C-alpha cells in the first residue's frame, strides 16, 4: 500500500511539474514571438 501511494504521489507531482514547465515554456515562446 505504501509503495502504491508513493507511486500515485510521484505521478501527481511530476504531472504538476510538467504542467508548470509547459506553461512557462509557452509563455516564453509567446514573449519571444511578440518581441520578434
């Protein structure tokens, strides 16, 4: 049960990190295209 819970927790955390990174990357690309 503990390993299963840690697996779910890791999936949620990595999902949040990927979502944040994607949003940051999108904002950067938008700013670059706006400048150019």
